[in-house]
């Protein structure tokens, strides 16, 4: 196990020290009608290419991946999930907003 996963502890001179791993439980996913998602348009730091970002999802990473797949399929484009955000390639802000609201999410335009 590397030091980052142990909270920076590399070595201890205390003979009675025993490292206890912390369990990292994922949060349960909030119901769809309680999710507030923000849809951003961004092109900074992406070599001029525009992407649509969906931020604010609260829940398990597997549920976020599933929603990402649905959005990418609906928009007919590629994308990914990174740092709790869904990235959809291209300017699909209106289309994504329509899809999310039709599925029961509370979604707002934000940023760019």
C-alpha cells in the first residue's frame, strides 16, 4: 500500500503502532427527483474543443457511469466521467437539459 492511501504515513518508530485502514464507503445515490445537476459548457484547456459538463451528481460512481452512458448514447457522441463530473464531447447543453428533465432530474444551465 502506498503512502497516499495511508494518509501520508510512511513509517512509524512506535513499536505498538498498528495502521488501521479506513473503509471508504460510497454514498448512496439520492433519488432522481432530489438530484440538482448543473450543465456547463466549457472549452478552456481542451485545445479549443467544446465539451458539455454535468456537475453536482450525488451518489455511487457506478450510477454516475450509467447516467454518463445514457447521455452519450442519447447525444450520439463520446465522453467520459472524471472527478465526479460527466463530460460529453460537443455542445449538447440544450439536449442534455431536455433529457435530464424528462428523466426527473432537476437540471440548470450554469457557466459558459
